[in-house]
C-alpha cells in the first residue's frame, strides 16, 4: 500500500511539472514562437506592405523597418488579469518582440523576448507598472503558481491568435476595383 501511495505521488509530481511548461522554448531556453508561411504568387514588396499595415493597425511600436532587406521588428504588450470575469484586475502586461521577414513567396514571423511586467494600483485605483519584470520562461512563481501558469497559458493563446491574424492579413489578396458603370442621362 505504501509503495502504491509513493508511485501515485510521484506520478502527480511528474504530471504537474509537465503541465507547467506550456510555452515552446528555443535552444537557448527562451520562450519563442516562429513559423515560415508560404505565400504563393505574392511578391516580397506586397508581403512587406501587408505586414507593415497590419503592425500599424494593431498598434505595434516599430523598431526596425527595412524594406530593402524585407525585415520588420516591432514591440508590443498585452494585459493579463488576476480575477474573474466580473472583477477583472490588471495583474501585469506580457511584453514581447515580433520580427517579420519577407521574401518572394513566403514570410517568417517570430515572437520572442517575452517578459511579464508587474502592475499594481496607485492611490487612485489606476494600474501602474512597478518596474519589476519576470521572464515568461520561468516555470515557478512561489505564492501564485496557479495564476502564473494561467498567464503563461493566456500568452500561448494570445500569440497563436495573433499569428493567425497576421497570416490572414499577409495572405489577403486585394479585391480588384469594381468596374465603373457609366451612367448616361437617358437610361
């Protein structure tokens, strides 16, 4: 019986450690998402214009915009919350860097440099950054592990959604202009 209890406890520990890591890590151990997406019959200039327009529509801060090399780098952040749906309270923001590189017929999008920036309420109950940050690849957060895992899972969902939105914007083929109908005085 004692052996069975020890095995059950070991299994629970292994499962909890396996669930803690939901973010993909690169060879350096940093969290990152990346994909090369084929974009048949689209020139590099068109892909670059689509990417730049999408980034500006979404409010990204462009750091590098090199049209000759087909490279865009931008930074952005999204909020993560610590209470239920009725009483949402901003717990912090996940900051990240997005790099989009375009070539004829394909583009590469990389989401990297994920950090969690803590927020707290000021004396007027408005959230403000504390200046403390935590890399998202850290699997442990003593005292608030469940909330930390929820933030990491929310990041996975948000980045997956952003990658899908970017893909839709990049592969969008502009509609041809509607033919003009000449309107004669006598119809």
